[in-house]
């Protein structure tokens, strides 16, 4: 495991996971937006989660390494690749989580597998990831045959010592989430998957955005500069299989 990644010392305690992957060199770029801008982007059955009266949109570039299914070994050169996602924050009942608006990666096979297994809106992209000293340079352009393709081109780096976010803070609210929600396009059924990793060690980040049109497809009115930027060296994560989300209404109807 790469130096600086928080290890999972007792994997045997985390039974039932289907996939493990390590997320490295993450930039969490967060924008506060009006809830009215975001509500129509999430499916019925999920509640938009807010902090300080705002909905939040995050653009997160990072490097994925060590991707493997349970009981299988990683395949060299196949399991290390860049990714960038756009997400917002939702909950179902009292269970807070994230809802991905888009995920772009340079690995075409992963794009197909993730769409099938996790019903996530993955897109193929042309990407370049470079880590030089304390700075990350990240470039991504979606491979799209229709109209303008979303682009991210920027550099980012940490400017503070790493700390654990305190419960109740915005930093904690944005990052310490352990459930992803998605909707099956074929059936419109909502699903969720639980995720486990050690708490994030976060650092304040600085960045230069040469171009960032990742929020463009969603008609979001975001400022050029994020309201909050955080950097994390990385964590190893464990992802559980998808499960159907049964609302209280659905549960009553099924009895």
C-alpha cells in the first residue's frame, strides 16, 4: 500500500464486502448552491440533504488504485487509473449518503462494469494524472459524441497539516458519508450500497482551475472558485453489494 494511506488492519471484521479499492490524492471541491437547483436532479424517494440552508455540489478528482473483487488479486496496470466525479448529498430516512450526478474515468472496462453492478452514471474520458512533489495535475475530457464535453483541467495541493474533521462541522458533514444511493434506469428502483473506510485525514487545499465544466450538464449556477476545498492523501475502502431501498410506503404496500 502506498505510503501515507491509512491501512485497514483488521479486514476480517468487515465481512460481506464485494469490492475493495484505494482512493488517493483526492481534491474535494465544494460549492454551496440553492436547494431548488439540485432537487430536480435527485430521484423521488431520496431527500436532498442540506447544511446551513444550502445544498452542496462537489467535484472530486482522484486516483483509483488496488481495485479488486473479494478473494481476487489486483491486476497490475488495470487497477490504477484516474477518476473524477460530481456528487450531491442526500438521505433516505435518517441514513445520510451521496448521490452521484456523474463519474468519469479513463478505464473503459470499469465504466461498463460499474454501470452494470452499481447502476452509476459512468462516462469514458481521456485523462492524465500527474503527482509531482506536493502537487497534483489532473486533466479530464469526457469522450462524447454529442455537444460540448465536460472538462476538468487543474492543479491542487495541500496547504495545512492533516486533521480529523470534528463531528458537526461542514467538513465532517461533507466527507464522512458511508452510503451511496443510485437508481436503476431500467426499473427506476432505488438502491443503496454501504461503504467502509477509516475516517478521512483532511488538509486545507489550494488549487488552480484552468477549466472546470464538470457541473455544466446539470445547469448548476456555481461560482468559479469553490466555497471549500479539502485534500486527502487517501484511504482504502470496502464496498458492499447493492441493496434495494424500500421506502415506508413500499413496505406497507408489500404486506
